[in-house]
C-alpha cells in the first residue's frame, strides 16, 4: 500500500463491535503478546498492560505491509513513554516468521486469517504459531462466519457472482477532502473466494484510489481441522465476542487454541 492507501484503509476498517475489549480481556495476565497482521496498530493500545504493580507486558505487532506498519508506528508514537516501551513492531510474513521467543498469547484478529489464500499457507501460519507459543499459552483468532454463507451460496447453485449496489458504503473527511467509499465483491464458491475491492473517490478532486482485498473463506469445520492438523488443540469456539456458543447462525467464529489437551466444544 501507499501512505494514502494505508490512511484510507485505516479509516474504513475499524474492526468488529466488541473485539477490542475481547482481546484486551483475553490477554489479561499475559506477559508477552504477539499480534499477527497488526496492520495500522488498531488493537495495540488495548493489548498493553495498564497495571503499574506488575512487570510491563511486551507486545510485538507483525505485518508485512510497510505502509501499514508506518501507520502503526505513528499510532505507537502517540502513546505515553511507558506504553511505547512495551511495543515493538516487526515487518514479517505470518506464514513464515521466527522471532526467537515464545509468547503467552498469539492473536490474529479481524479476518486476518482469510488473507491466506490456500490451506497450505494457513497450516504454515499455524505451525509458526505453535513454535512461538509458551507453555500454557493461547492462540486466538476470529473471522466472519462462513458457514451460513457457504451453505446459502451452494443451495443457490451460483459458482460465481458479482455484487455492486453503486452507492457508497460510507463517506468521511480526510486530508481536507470528502471521500466516498464504494465496495464491489466477486464471489467464487468453488474455490471459496470472496474478493472485495474498495474504491475511494474524492468529491473535490475526483481522485480515485482502489484497494483490493483478496479473501479465501472457510467453514468452521475446516478451520477446526486446520488448527488440529498443525498440532494445536482447540480450547473453545465462540460465535461472537460475548463468548456465546458457536452455532450455525453465528456471525463470527472466535477460536482459542493451545498446546495442551483439547477440551469439549
């Protein structure tokens, strides 16, 4: 991404309701946290320890996009000196990284897993996670739930479809301009792909910026299979950030996994 693209991306993609507090609570008590796909640093402030009575938490944010990492550095620079000392940002690929340490928590939030476009890459990522988990540590990730979506598209027998309603999904001011944001999706059911293109158009200058986001979605059964095939054990699976039990109509899939024996889910 360019600097402008990263800024526009950050203004559009703000996470899911409740995910910030969920990950903050999930990391409570952890002395080390690794966030994969840290992006522009949206979650970094929520991952930091605020309890001055305990040893400061070490937080590492990993991302492979230099423009997004630059945006994350700006976000970290706005933190207090004590908070800044807890954070280290690293450029790297979540499919192949070696940070030379173990973590109490490894998290992959906000559909980041769907950016890995085949099963092999997901297993590579999960295997790296396993090598970086400390004893008793947890790996936590969330994605939008594809079960109902996958089922509905199969029942409609549509292997490919395009969606574009022609109206902006959101508008906002940035750099003294108002930007209208348009979304166009391309669905390919046979390969479990939902690729989305965001187009940002300035009302003042007519400037157009396009950001494609490629995704390979997976039903919950496949996600659980891939977790276990990488040698991790599922501890819990939720349907939202309020920790409600996952069901066929859940909006999200939130999975917590670790190194120990698998629990009933």
